[in-house]
């Protein structure tokens, strides 16, 4: 059900991490001469790939407009889909081992949801009860899929009820809906928003997922929610997201490619742990073919986060998520959105602007102004930007796999904490 292209560089991903990872060129020691030698190494590595990165970016307004032409969601200004006639571009199996990887990923969801085990179907009465008949007071958001309500099931479980908009289920949410949701409901990881089930009733299509109470990462970066996120929290969030995506990429028989990694799809708990939302939903809301081995016929994602190689080739791989993750890393350290249309031209594409500053030796100038320009923050910033630079390499084969991203971030956090102590 999910797109995958065989790519030998992708298949190295093992089932689980072992931390701390072994030292590597990307793990910087901060104990000796860290300030200058570490930075020089970061900058040297950055320069070698920066040219590639800068070349791959298309300035806003110059993008291939066909990718904006048919919003699959019909409403979002920057979430879009376009079709192609590519066929057989990806396959869904590559001899992966069977059985859900568990290890540190396989944390059981701490849900108290008491529905019959394995049951993913909800009744309309349950949904009406949970949402008080879709009370406007319980509306928590509106996205490309439809309207989101906070709800409470009879057993007390808090849920987010995602009600598809009519324009979507008319065209796209046909027979596939049920099997896709049943498959998604089996995916469990502490850093993924749990999918509880669905309702297909008349022309209603509803998805019921775990309720995550503390808003989106974007809202936190905008300081709409809570206080300013410290760099340590941002690193924790980046690691949580990297773990979640690694899990998806190494999932049982087939990789699950998220396709829409972005800050508004990262939800935060009260303790500022991240949960990645909407994995697999992009496909639900877009593909019209059903029952066939997945063929990527539509480009889906959000402007600013989209892998340029995917845009060119329509071939979707895990490395497309890695690209989006690189953009997310830049967003985390700068606080800016990937595209900031109101800024002067050279600052509009945030990743291009930030990485240029980094390679010119002025990384500190892109640090989110809400964060202190301390030595520790400056060094962590450079290391995060170096990783981001690798993730957004225009050639997917040069991007690290997600597991590697998690390891590098883990080392950055370790060094950062040592420096603060
Ligand atoms: N599981 C959830 N728990 C709590 N709030 C949620 C949950 N899912 C979504 N929301 C809220 O609803 C809003 C809309 O979510 P939705 O996933 O439909 O759209 P989006 O991710 O913002 O945009 P897009 O559809 O373009 O990806 C979110 O921004 C968030 O505030």
C-alpha cells in the first residue's frame, strides 16, 4: 500500500538502534578543542555539499507550476498533488523481514482505549457521542483532510476525530479507505499518533486517532503555545521525529513513507515529546487506484518540504522523507517556516538562506532570535545545520538514512548536554 523503490543505500537500516552509537565523523567531541576544530570540520563538510544543495533549490515563484495545479485536498494553499503517468515506479516489498520491529520502537501505546481488541470500526452513534454531535466547541483544527474535533469515547479515551470534507470522499475515499485504516491501526510507536479506527457511514468518512493535547510544533515555534522551546527541547523533538520515521521506514514487509513531514504534522505532548501525525493519510486522500501494488502516480506533500528528486521523477522513496526532515531541522533551529514569502528574496527559502549563512561561517545569525546566542547553542546549531544540509542533498543517494539522522542527533544532544553541565 505504500510506495517504495529499491535502493541499495536504503536497505542497510537495521531493526533497531543501539545507543550510544559508535563514534563517527559526524559525532563531534566537545571535550578537546571542540570550539574551533569542531566548527571547522562542520564548515568544511558543509562547503563540500553546499553547492549541490543551493543548486537544487528553486526560488519561490520559479517552481514547476504543474505541482501546484491540483490540490488533492482542494483547499490547502500549500499542500498539493499532481498527477503523472509514471507506472511501476515503485514496489512495495523488498524481502524485508516479517513481523513488526519492536526493540526501542515497539513501545506499546499507553492508551486506555477499551474497544474490542483488533476492532477499528466505530459506529456513528459512538462518534456523535464522542464529539457531542460535532460540536463547534470541540473543533480543534482544520486541515487538508477535513475538520478535526476533540472527542471522548465511552471508556474515557480522548481522541481526535478527523472528519473528511465532502470534496474528498466524493472522489477519493472509496473502498480503499477501510483497508488502509485497518493497516494503519496496526502501526504502533510512542512517537507516532496512534490510529484507532474509522467510520464509513453513508457519505461520511471519519478517522479516529489518539488525541495529542499540546498543539503542533509549528504553534510552539510561533510561540502561540507554551513558552519558547529551548534548543534542548528542539533536539529532543528532532530525535523523536527521527525515531518515528525510522520506524515507519523499517516497518514489516514494506516501508511506510510518510510523504508529508512538516511542523504542523508534529504534535506535542504536555512533556514536549513529539508524535508524528498523518502518516499514510496522504495516500488515502489522493490515490484513486486501488488494489494494486503501489504505483506513485501523484506528487503529494507540502510546498517547501518536497523532495526535488521526487518532483522530477515521481519516484517516492524513504529519502523523500529524509529531505523533508532536513527542512524540518532548519525550521527547528531558525524558527522560520520553510518558505517565508514576505521576506526579501534571498531569505525567502529558509533552508537556502540558512545553509548559505552556515557555509559562509555565519551560522549564528540564523539562530531563532528567541534562543540565546551562547557557545553551546552556536555549536549545536552548526552540527544540526550540517545534518540538514546532508538531508536536503539534491541527490537522494547522498542523503543519510533516517536511522543515521537519529544517531547524529543523539550525539549532538549528548555533546550539547555535556557542554551545558
Ligand atoms: N491527533 C490530534 N490531536 C490533537 N489535535 C490534532 C490532532 N490531529 C490534528 N489536530 C489539530 O487539527 C489541526 C488540523 O490537523 P490536520 O492533520 O487535519 O491538518 P494539518 O496537518 O494542519 O494540515 P494538512 O492537512 O495540510 O496536513 C492540527 O493543526 C492540530 O491543531
